């Protein structure tokens, strides 16, 4: 039996293969990151659509992000999104690609790009 200390093993051709339990951790982390970015986007859109605030700039975006972190709606949306993504990550291949890989990679990429641009400013 292989020890759990190494998360990468080799197949018959010598190519590296990620172990099953390590991939579960990757899926859970990716689901959590994407759920937080999606909840941030949804809550920011709802708050700004009903607000008369005219604030602009990176400080206003940062303040709204911190405000969302203390909102119960943010954590409800993040929890439901995480549950949806994590459940889809265990489905059959077409459903997994459609409801896990595409949305989580798109949300994570766009979220990290936005955070990077905000940091650069």
C-alpha cells in the first residue's frame, strides 16, 4: 500500500499522476475560492443596484468588499455556491465539466485577475 505522504505518483508510462485524495483537496479548495468570488460579485451587484452612492475608485471597491464579508447574505450565497460546486465535482464527467470545471475556473481566473488589477492600482 502506498503511503499518503506523496500526493504524486507515476503511472505505467512514467507520467506523474495526482492521487485521488489529493484531487479531492484541490476540488474543495477550488470550489471554496470560486464560491467566495461569486458571492462577492452577487452581493456587490445587489448592494450597488439599490444604493445611491456615487463613490468610485479602489478605496470604494475595497470598502464594499469588507462590507460584504460581514453580510449574512454573502455567507449564504457562498455556502450554497460551494455546495453546488463540490456536489458537481463528484458527478459524472459531462456534468462535472459543465457545472464544476467551467464555472470554478472561470470565476477563479476572473476573481484573481480583478484582485491583481486592484492590487496593481
